[in-house]
C-alpha cells in the first residue's frame, strides 16, 4: 500500500495558539556538551558560553506583509557578525535570490540556529518539518499575538545581537510522534508541537473512540472528537474544549474529549512515558485526524492513532526572562475578574 501523506488544511476557525512555557530537562548546544535546565526552574537556563551559530537559517511566513525589509535587516545583522545565511525556497523567492534555498529538513541539517519570521502558526509548521537534528529556534513575531514568536520587530536588532553573543536563555518544547495505522500498515507519520485531534465535520454523526494507554483499556468516548495535547498545546485547542492548563514542568499529555455525550468523560492528564492508542470504532463519514490545526488526513472505521512522546523536542530561544503565571495573566487574562 502506498504511504499517504497528511493534507494541508486551511484554518476554518480562529484558534488559540500555544501559550505555555515548557520545561527543558536537557539541551545540547551546537558542538557542545549537554546542559541540564532542571535547576533553573520553569525550563529556563542561561547560556553563558559564546555559541557557534554559523550558518544561520531564516524562514519567513509566505506572503507576510513587511517581511522583506525585516529579512534584509536580519541579513545585515548576521553579516556584521560574519555569519553566513541560508533560507528555505519560499523565503529565497521572496528575496529574489538564488542558490541559498534549502528545504526545511535539509536546512535544519545544515544550520546551527533557525530564525522564524511570522506568527505562531508559522513556527508550528516549521517545528513539524524539522529533521531530528536539534536546532535552536528564535521566533520573530510578524503577527498579532506571538506566544511562541515572542521577539517583536522593534527588538530584532538587540535580541539577535545578544543571542549571537551568547546572552540568552533556552527552553525546550515537548513534541509528539503520531502514527496513523490502517490494518497492519502505518499510512502516515509525523511529529507535532501542539496537539493531534480526531474530529468530525459539521454533518457527521457522533464518534465512537476506543482509547487505550500502554495497551490497557481506558474508555470508549462518544463525542464530537478527541484531543491529545502536549503541555504547549494544553492552552490551545484543548483549553477551548475544557481541558486543563498543564504546568510547564510537568512531563505529561492531556487527553481531552470534544463535547462528550457523557458528562463523566472528563479530560485526563497522563505521563509522557506512555503510548496512547485511539481507534475509530464508528463508521462515520468525514472524520479527520489533524495536526496543530494545519495538516489533516481522512480516517476510516478501524483506523488507529498511536501517540507517544517524540525523541526530539524543540529548543526555543527565550528573548526575555518571564514568569509562567505572568504569561497566563497577560495572554489569557487568567485569574482576572
């Protein structure tokens, strides 16, 4: 059977993007030893040595207004530091340059730092497309909110200069590995940063989903769908569906039913060491598996999703030290009256 790929989806709703700070148990700097961040709390730890970030990869949101002058500014800063730059084909096309383009997997195999210009959706797409080689990512916000892409346009020069000089902090975002199984074959596989969702179209009947953890039966959910989210994704779609906020230091997943038929089917928080299997039992039409709200695959009765923690995470450069609960209050108005 031919291996199927996830389809790119266009947003059908305004979705909350990631709003959490994930823990960093360990990160290996380019060419350096592994560094533990546990002692620093909240996943943050300062990088004190001068890093080698040559070359740097740059990825911009396709068609983003105002991206071109920011790219020129970034390239100028990098040239002043004597650092080479590479970019993906769409960014290269935006700049009208040739000979520097690399696909995202090839780019992350080559560069030692990746700068992403756009919104959180752009960074989610980059995270899924990255290779298994760990590359630090700096997000520059060209959108409105910017929970993952925190650096503003006004801060680009100073933040990037500090990063290149080795003055910055790092945190790692846990990622998931998802396989879609049909019969005995895996028809699709991907990593993701926020969440994997099984949901139905507006006209589809209620779904019947068999959930097992490490082979042990958990429940059969009768619901509009089901979400398995990382700590990063716990404040995205899962939160909108009534799921809990998972603190960044927790090594856990959220399993959140969407509009369950039984009120006793509540969200679960499970360790990140387990393997979750979800089987579509109902023979419903127009049922999809979606990744981070951006990629999708149609499902059939009997299809199984196997979800576990990915063996690689996403090292995210933090431009400013901040308190996790301050972020919740500022971005979510958490605890506000």
